[in-house]
C-alpha cells in the first residue's frame, strides 16, 4: 500500500527504551485509547493528524501504532511526507505483547 518503514513491536520496544527522542504515537480514536493503551504513548487520532502535526517535533523519532496497523500505515506515510522520521509498528496494539493500561 505505502512504501514506508515498518518495525515489529519488539523493535519498537527496544527503540523506545534506548532512544530518549523516540515517541510512541497512537493514532486510534479516543474511545479505543481509553479502553487499552501502551503506557507513555501519545494520542493523536489519525483524523486529527492533519491539524495537529504542527505540535510534533521533527527532532523526534515517531513509532506510529493503531489497532492493527492500517491507520498507522497511513499516518506514517503522511508524517514522512511532512519530513518526520516515522515508522509503522506492524500489527498495532493487537500485536503488542508488553505492558498495557486499561480504563
């Protein structure tokens, strides 16, 4: 679909733990985010990204996730077109085997 770099959840976790400039960007809806999320992730729903991308720092590295990886692929493509270093996390939160928060 999009020619974008993709990383596994395992690779994402390593980057997030080792790179202080790495940000886990969740592009799901607020309702989905409230149900389950990765601790420390930042929520900007994909539908709001075109309005809120100016809030993002081009010096950061963004690992983009959604529920299964489709919306995040679109968001990653859009961010890269705008000059951001962004990577799509394969499989989204459904594929995230590490700690999550609920509620």
